[in-house]
C-alpha cells in the first residue's frame, strides 16, 4: 500500500464529472492536487473547496489538444506542489454519429482530445518520474475500449488507443518504477452525456444509449482511482458486469455481434 499523503497529482478535465470528483477524492486522501481544464472559473471552484477542507490544490487553465499547454501545466503543478507522484489523463468527450459518415474534422477532433490529449498530458510528466524511479500514470479509458458499438465507433477507437498505449507503457516503464493504469468506466451521471447529446444533434433524440441501465455516479470512479493509487494495478473496472461482458465479447465475437444487433433493434423500437 502506498501512503498518498502530500503526494502531488495532476488531473486534466477536472472542471466537472470524473475529473472533478477525482480531484476531491484525492484531496481527501491527503494528496496535493493540480487541476486543468478549459473552464477556469470551474477550476477555481474545486480549488476553493479543497482549500476550505484543509487540502492543498492549484489550478491551471489550458487545453489538452495543445502540447505546450500541457507541458506548462505539468511545470506549474510541480512548481506549486512538488515533484509529481501521479498524472491522471482524464479529459475527453463522446459523440454519437454513424462511423462511416462522420466528417473527417469531427474524427480528427475527437482523436486530438481523447487520445492525443492524453499523450500530451502524460509525456511531460514522465521524464521526472523515470529519473526519480517512481510515479503513476493513469488513463481514463472506457468499457467501450474493448468493443466498437454502432454510432460510437470513433469514441470507442480513441478509448482503445488509450487502452493499448496504457498496456504497452505499463510493461515498458515497470523497470523504471512507474506504474501505468487504465480506467474503464461505464456510463456516468455527469455532463458528459449532456455534451454528447449536444454534439450529436437530433441523432441521440434524448435516449439513453450504450450504457442504458448501467449508470454510475462519478464518485464511484473517483474512489476506484484513489484505491488504484494506493495499490496500483493495470486495469480499473467499476462494473463487474461490464468487465465480464467485454471479456465474453472479445472471446466470442459472433455472440457479441448478435447481442449488438438485438440492442440496435431494441434501441430503434424504444
């Protein structure tokens, strides 16, 4: 077990949802917290909440699609809080569009944020971790990293990239003393879903989508992240049902296709 007290962590996408909940959970665990997002006023709110609770935190307004902004965030975090123990690449969004007709710019944009944004966040932190011989990198992937669903092909692909990079890095950096984990949430009750509807226009029609019937609060994922920071492991799942379903889908792809086809029929008829 790792004592997290006074250990700094940098978190992107921290203005709301999983990122914000994780910032609070890490602060309660005694960690020093650096948060980054595009909405500076919301970052100031979470920093104020942490300070009021007796914790230590700092905010940096930036965009993960900008490598320089991410590098400046890591520099800011270490200047304010000390050498980083962990970095949580959490920023991302979803969209619901037919994969074959998604405009090229939309495809490039979601990869720039979900995948490249994670790489931009992690890379500046790694040299210091490797030099110190300790650290923890966490990617917020998704249960959909293991399978592509209709209308979510682009999102699933970005999350699969995070998953594959995370696994490769886990083995590459083990001898350097740096842990690498991937987190695989199911649908969460955050503004992520509202933003997905907005980006998808009328295509979503207000329905619950891929995670219908399986919704968790962001605090569930946040607590799982803190648990992983205390006792590192490769993959973090917050739903045993989803984990088993994805395992079966990978092992028996034909059965997965049948299940997806039925899900599509039920979705269209609801």
